[in-house]
């Protein structure tokens, strides 16, 4: 439940407790007609019991989320952000948002970037499970790349980390990664929300920190849903799961991607170790992009990040072994 809903429930519980105390408990304790009060109370309890039994028999109140809807909503899960093994191994990194390790193979793959790097980890940690790879994600939300020549008080995006903090973090992360001799580095961020000049300079500066003999795979920006995934579920009172169309025109995504793609393509020409993966090829066809596939949401609740299901779909579409 949302925090405001939880606070409302807590407040309501105090109100009900007070009303119960004033109009039920106190009268029973003080009235001389105890037997009559007890009879009324027992009668109310029987009515509540019968109402509860009827609700159970009818499988809940009409309009309430049924089990099928609940299971579908659960597929919006983005997965956990950190695990103990990763935090313990990289405890020299402070205020880290995403830190995950999967597998114990000798070939090491590292994932860097901002919150969008989580989508990469979720998928490849499953598809590479049982192979000779160990995959590690080290990232901070709001830190998309190393940003040169910026005032320390600037911020990449509203609510993001300060530039100086992000730059320090990227220096530390790259230094740690290079000591472990990675087989590949995967890189993802919310690239197109930044000014073109900042994005280009930041990507160039980050890639310059990585030796040219180490392959780098950059994951392009996923198509952002122009609606929230929950709106794809019908509000019908029927106990059957009813879904609305959960797609949008791919043309919208392609238009947003135009200048962003030009920068990425130019980087590929100057960075021989850089290749790209376009997740849209997994969640879109030639005309539409989809928020739902095979009864599973491909996006998290915000419509801007891949869910675990969407991440696995991308990883299966683009194996990196």
C-alpha cells in the first residue's frame, strides 16, 4: 500500500478504537442493563460473522482485486536493489543504491550506470545462471555517467545526485572494476533526459576511463510508456481478468530517439570497444511498443523502468555470452 494509505489506515484504527471505547466498552461497564448490552453485542458479532462468511463464499466484494489481477500486478516488480554479499564486498563505496552479485564463474561482467542498470542485471543474472560468468551491478540512482567540467553544485536531473558525488562514485567504481579484470562492462542510463551536449560529453568521459581492450556494451534507452501500467487493467467488477490495450505507437519512441541515436552512433565510430543493444527490439514490433506480454508486465509501476519480466525478455533476445 502507498504510504498515505497506510497513514490513513493507522488514523482510522485510532478513531475506531475511540468509538469502540466510548460507545461499546464504557456503556457495558457502567450500565445496569448489562445483560441487554451483552445480548446486543453478541447479536452484532453474529451479523459480522455471517457477513464475513458470505463474502468468503462470494470470493470477495465485487470490484476488489482478485487473485489473477494480484498476480499480474506482482509482475511489475523491479527486483531487489542490493544484496548482502555485494554490499559487504564493496563496503568502501558509500551511499550505494544498487549493488548485486550473481554467479560464481571466473568470467566477470560488470554493470554500471543509473537506475536503468538494474533492468540489465535482473535479466542476465537469470540467463547466465549456471554458466562460467559472475555478473555484478554497481550503480547509483541519478548518476548516469562521469560528467566533466561541471560545477559541483549542479545536478544531472531534478532529484539526482550532485555532480561531484557522481564523479567520485564513477572514479571509484571504474577503479574497482578494472582491478577485477572484467570480461565485459555493460552500461545503461536514462540518456535522453539530459541535454545532448551533456550526454555526449559524459559518455565520452566515462568511456575514456575504460581501457580499449575491454568490451563495453551500451544499452539504449528503453521506450517509456506514455501511461502507467496499472491503467492496462480493467476496473471491471468481474472476477475474470480483463485487460485494456497496453501499447503505443513505436513512432513516438523513434522520434524521441533521433538525436540520442545520432550521438550513440558517433560514439561507436570513435570507440572501437563499444557496441550497443537496443531493448526496443524486444518490447516493440515495427509499429507498436508493448507494456504487457504473455500475461506479464514488461515495465515497473512507473512505466519508465523494465520489470524483472521485461528484463528477462531483453536478456533472452540479446545473449551476451
